[in-house]
């Protein structure tokens, strides 16, 4: 087995967190950083075209197509859990929506023991991440690497849906990343010109020009190496050859909410009973590694529009409409080819909302499909998706074997909380009310999903169980906190060992209310600041010690 030395930090994974972290750490010229990515390069037209997420998210060449265990909460079905397996990770295949979540989401983190992670604490890091193309604001950034754009498309059916929502009483919100999340408006996207701006294009690729940063792709990390209680490197397989690499300062896991707990467990950090079951020596009995799994369960509601032409289902089968969309994108960086997973929508409160905080997120698209990658429906479909902002249901990720190439068991446990069931049923009812408003009612002829036959609460809930699916927001499996059961402390250091951190969405104590990519980027930005501050303090202390030694020998 060959061994490589000469790095201060070894980062496992080049996804949203890994790309951001690597770029920021490499700003320190004294630091030597290696990034190990299991997938390949982020080349290809569909990875760059904004609407290309539709083709990429289930493409096994760039996505690890995990499946959940059969889940009674969704009528025994197995949830899709795709994760990006390409440079840029899920930020290279996601729906481009840029939304941080409610301010109180991060205050919740601090209340749960994540000291220093309140909204006021994280706001500077959110601002440092982005350059927002909209109006200046104390909440927004203007000098960060990631380009954030307002919606660049106009659809009459979406506009009328917004008018219906406003007439219903939901306030207008021109910036979901501004003062508050409540209300309806248009979604912002990670766009650089006419192309997707992933964590790789914004952070990693520019940083790779620096001589102190190295990226190795198609590299599968199999375990973490320890010297007693300190992580000193990793083992990995590349081109069929087993290798090792050592880290002089830290090993940093950025594998995401599935692979980070899996690798910890394979390396002897996890629930002792689970590790012994698989014959893995227990290095650290950490009962919550792989627990606390959270996700947003999305229910798509679909109506068939009465007038052809307002739905992208029609445009995609019309060569003249396709040509127009292509020209808009090419010449103006505008139109349907620049959109992501939602055009308009917002956040609303059901009767179960607490403290005035929205408990429903709504996403609207003038199209309909069963899931990305499948053909659009033949009829003129229009979709409003809903999910519960603050789900109480919790699942887990556990290794099924000691084979590092095998998928772990993912138990999603959707709708295992009664409150989750009630809120999502209320969500379906709210969307039906919006569809029925005079501002929108003339647009459609029939409800397709869940279907008018589902009317009672029990019938609606059963329809949700049979039809709802993931929004690809898996988080929480390496929970951050100040208690002894937390997997990582508030500086993201793995409890019970030295020289090892986790920096990705798995550290979230509680899922954010909306899409999770922006918050994951912020986590890495804040982690880089903490790591660099610690390294600077260490170098300063060494310098002082050297000076004292020199003085004493004179």
C-alpha cells in the first residue's frame, strides 16, 4: 500500500461543504490541502445548464442513487436519496434554489447546544458566501464567490398563482433571504451568467489555481487512520489501488449526511452495539452517529390547465417554443432554461404553526412530472409542491456491512410524528384553497394529484403516504451540540477523538425550514474561519515558545 505525506488538511468530499472549505483554507498560503472526491469531474452540458438538474439528479454517472429502507410512513415505499457523486457534489446536480431558512432556525440550533450558531452569529458568514444581484441589504452579501440571482423567467400562470396567494392573505416577500421568510414571491437561484454556479465553480475551481491545493477525483475513502486517539490520515482506493495519505493537522469529513456517518462507523466511531455486530473495534462509543436523520417530505399537487401554452409540458413538445427558449437563454440569459426546482412560492402558517413561524414551504412550477428525469406529463400540468418546514420525524443511517463500497441502511421514518401528518394535510388543503381563488380558478380544469376523490383528512393523508417523496434535504446524522451525546462540538470537532472534524449538512441539529444548500455553504464558511483562527493561534504560540527558548539560551 502506497503512502502519501505532505498535507496539513485532508478533506473527504468536494461537495458544497468540501469545495467551500477547501477554497477558504487554501487562502492561507502556509496550509497544504488535499481534497479527495469519490466522483469525477463536473464536466458536461447538463451539469452546467440551470434546468439541467432535471437530467442530472438521477444520472448514476454523477449521482449516488441511494434508496431508503421500506418505510411504512410512505405506504411501504423506498425513498429516493440521491447524493451528488461529482466535483461540487449535490450543488452540481441540485435545483439551484438559494434560500437560507428562517432566522429562528439558527436560533434553534443555539438553543439545542450549538453555541455560536445563532442567526446573528451566522449572518456574517452567509453574507461572505454570496454576491447577490438584487438590491443592497444589511442581510445580503455583495463580495462573495457564489453568484445569487433573482428569477429570470416570467410565466402568466405562476403570476396568477401569486395573485391568488396574495388575495388569500399571504404577504408579498421580495427576498426570502432578507428580513423574514413569511410570504410569497419569486425564488433566487445560484446562477453565474446563463450557467449554474455550483460550489465547485464558485469556490473550488478558482482555488485550484493555488499551489497549496490538490484535488483527486474518482477516489473512494475507505477508513480513517488513527494513532491512538488522533486521526492522522485516511485510506482510499484509486484506480483499483489501495493507498494512504497522512494529515499533519486534521482530517475533515465533508461526505454529507449519508457518507459521513457511514465512514465514522466504518472507522470505529459510532454506536458500540452496531459496531460490534459487524466486528468493528470500538474506538469511540458515539451512540448518535447516524441518528437524527431529517428530511423534508414533499407532496406535489397537480392541476391540469385549461388553456394550452402556459405549461412547460406543452412547450417541450413544440419545436418553435423550444427554439424560442434556447434563444432567450443564449442571447439574454433569461427564460425557462434558467430556472431551477421552483419559480414562485413561499412560506405560510397553518393552524399548527408556533410563534408565528411558517410551518409550510410552497414551490410552484408551470409543469408536471412524477419526478426529475422522467417525461413531462402529456397534459398541460401545473404543480404546487408543499413540505413541512419543521418535521419532527427522525430516521437513521447505519452501516449494513463492513464493505466501504456498500450502501448503508437509510431509515427515513417519514410521517412518524402525528404533528407532521396534520401539518401536511393542512398544506394540501391550503393549496386547494389557493387553486380555488378567483385569481387562479379560471386557469385549470381538473385536479390530477392528489385527486378530487381524496377529501377527508384520512383520505388526504393516505394520498400523501402513497404519493409524497423526498426533496433531497437529508441532514442531521452527525449532530452538533454541547452535550456529551453530540457527535461534534460547536467547532465541529468529533467528540472523543482529536484531529477530526465533520463539516457538512450532517452537523445540523435541526433541519432548516427550506432548502439546505445555502446553509451547508455557510457551515463550511464558518468552519474555515474557526479552523484558520485556531491554526493562526497555534502558529503564534509556537512562535512565542521559540522566542522564549532563544532568549533563554542567550
